[in-house]
């Protein structure tokens, strides 16, 4: 079951050094989700072979331009290429007004339904739920209201033990029931227990996305034990005072947060324009949390 993150943009406010403002695509079993939509997002989608009309859910963390100014262009392009299906947008309540004002004064009538879901910057909430995925927003601490997002995979199906089901003579149409824990009874009345014909499915996975935030305990429980944590790491730790002043995090602080919350892997991003070479950020984070990677545009990361 595919569960991966594609980084489209990993720069902070200024696009520089061929780095773009923040945006990511989540692919869960070929269902695509977009997180944040900085300038150039639709060009990055095209560059990396992602068809925008496959995206049905867009999550915007906050209303600083480097996280949403690409949205109007993306929505307009979806309109121009004839999108008809519903598009769900999750983000701060004023985002709806921003989009409506733009479309009003550009005299654009979007051909497809846009369904807004206002996020709550004050407490954790479930904002999306399906059989195999639950998505929660949670509060971060930035200069303006801001949320992170956590993608939690549902319980994964058990796996069939081929040799045992063959010996039991279980018909193939029954396999899906065995995976759900339903026992098989053969024509003679003999019971074959699902627990003996299957093995437990793999553990469910989770991805936590921490957009712009100063280090703060308010969101630690929301990212606890995530398989993959993306955490903004705008500065090296010698800029910690500047990070606090601008409500951002250093790469060392991100690593300390990853260690404290028991996540399995840390992904850095939202790099300040002052850093052309990113190796020092990685080395500083790895000194505290070895299983850390730099986010690289165009690269897929397994959850």
C-alpha cells in the first residue's frame, strides 16, 4: 500500500537557489493530497508528473504568502482544463473570503464545486476520515494562526497464508472475509479459523507535517510516534534568537523535538534564503537525531 510524500517546495519566504516555497503531495494508495501551495506549485506539479485534477483535497496551514499564493493559479488552471469533480480545501476561515474576492473581481466562475473546511487553530480536530485514512489538524505557534496536519493510516488488512488456505480448500471469493477476521466453514461444517489462515497486517503508518512554528509543547502530543515527521527548520541554531523573534524553529530544535516525541524519521525543510549549502543544517540535526534527512524537491519519501 503506497504511502509517500513528494516535496515540491522546501524554501522559506523567498524562492532562491532553485528552491521553491512550501508545497508537498501525499500519495496514499494513489489518492493524492496537497499540503500548502506556495508560488510555483502548479509548475512543480507539472515538472514532477502530477496531474492536478487527481488532487481532491488541499490543506493550507496558514495565510503567509509562501504557503498559499500558488493556490489561486492552481484553482484557475483546474477550471481552465475542465475540472468537474469536487475539490475540498481545508484551511483558515479567511482563505475562503480571499478566494471569493479574487474570483469576484476577476469575473471568474469556477466550473467545479469548491468545498471549504475551516480549520481550528486552537485545538486538534479530525478534518477528514475514510476507511483507510484519518487526517487531523493541530495548532502550531506562529505569528498568525497556523495548523499542522497528521495523516493516520487505518488498520491494515491481514495477509492470507497461501499454503494454508489452499490446504483448507477456501474458495478465492472468501479471501476478503478471512482478511476481516471472518472464519470459513466448509461444506462439511468444519470451521477454519481466520486467525489460523492469515497473519496480522503490517502496522499502520503516520505522517506529521509541522508548518511554520516556534518550538512549543502545545503540539508535541499531536506528532507523537509518527513514522515520518516533517518539521520546519528555517535556521541553524546560532540563529535561535532570530528564530524565536520570527516564530520559527532551528534545525537543532527540530531534531530535539523529533527525539522527544519518539518519531522514527525527521525530514527538514523551509530553509532560510541565507543558506545556499544545506549540509550544515543536516549535520546539526543529525548530531541529536541521526535518522534525519534534508527534504529535496522532486524526491519521494516513504512514510
